[in-house]
């Protein structure tokens, strides 16, 4: 599982030219599972598991940043322009828009769950 998300990332986004909403949705789903796995490992009492999880998280962050930079550069848009484009349903087919909405909801639900679990530990 540890390197699975890194391999899945490369598989899904190795070619920025063929970004499809279905790929993004699949990646979001897989990422949420992986982030939960990382969270558990980071909370482990085993220091080696914590170090491994941190190392993988750093690798994933670098890959995500690199991918975001390449995609933004190829789009010719500023970050704000891209954000505005992504927020406008008229820029997508109804199916694409639904996929983006579902992915956003999944991420929000995951963040809420993390906050809830964090509050329980305090």
C-alpha cells in the first residue's frame, strides 16, 4: 500500500495531455484511502512506520507540486484564472461537472472526518 499511491499517481497522471474527469475522480478516491493509511501510520507508536509514512508523504507532495506546475504552465493560465475556470460549470459537460462535484465532496467529507477525529483525541 505504501508505494501504491505513488505508482498510481504516475500511472494516472504520467501524461498530462490526457487528463479526464474520470481519472481525476479515481485518483481522488485512491488518494483519500491512501491519506487515511498515512494518517494511521503517522500515529503509530512504531517510529519506523512514522518515518516511512512521512517519507512517502513528502514524495507524494513533490509529485503533486510538480504535476500542478506542469499542468498550470501548459494551460497558460494564472492560478487564479485556473481556479475561476474550474469553478464555472459552463466550462464542462454535465458529466464532467458532476464528477468534479463528487470529487470535491469526497475531499470535503474526508477533511471533516479528519477534523472530527482530531477533536476526539484532544
